[in-house]
C-alpha cells in the first residue's frame, strides 16, 4: 500500500503590521514531528514561533531568513501523511418498501458549501511563487475550483491595471 500525502500551506499567524523571519529551524525535505518548531518570526518586540500542525516533511520554504512577512502570509509548504480511516464513507439511503430503485445520493437541488476554496495543487504552487492571495482569484473550473489558468488570468489582470 502506498502512502498518500496532503500538502499543507503553513502560514504566519495573525499579528499587527509586519514581522521578520529570524530563523528557519528545519531544512527542505526534513521529516518533522507534530508540534515541531518550524519558523521564528519577530514582530515588534515579540518572537512568534510557528509549529508543525502534524507529523510530515518540509516540502518547500516560501521565505528565507531576513524576509519581511505579513500576518497570515505563506511561510512554507509541508507534506502530511494521510491517516487511514479519515475518509468519510458515503452510503446510499436505505431502500424503502415499495421503492423501485434506491434514491439518489444527492438531491437535484444540492448546492455545495462555498465557505472554503477548492484549489488544484499546481494553482496553489503558482500562487505561492507569485505571492497571490487565492481568495482574490475568480474560480474558473467546472465545479468552482481554482486552477492554474485562473491564477495566471488573475495576475495578468493585475498587471494590466
């Protein structure tokens, strides 16, 4: 059985103003345990320590020591191993007596939640490299997902202004 990983975007926490990256505690490709110290930021007189949300390995840092970052700015990308059993099993509704066929899994009037972004990996990587806020990118995918072409279109629009 092959291991599967999920990319986690590790961002700076909320703070006022800007912070400076004072130390990267890990190296790209390094395995880390949950709650391991990843990055230290200095905001005003306070040090802010960013920890790993779970065990995994460092994919890529998006900052270097001495960089200035804003609150919630992307710091690094981390690969976290998916745990078995976390998948939600969707079972069809029970068949009622007298039904010719089982009811559909999703009703015709179903509207997906949109209080989150659905982003392809390539789009996330491009946005991270270019410093694009994905919340500002209009999704163009058939199911409302943000794809690489959507990020490119957004950046072209910004450059035209």
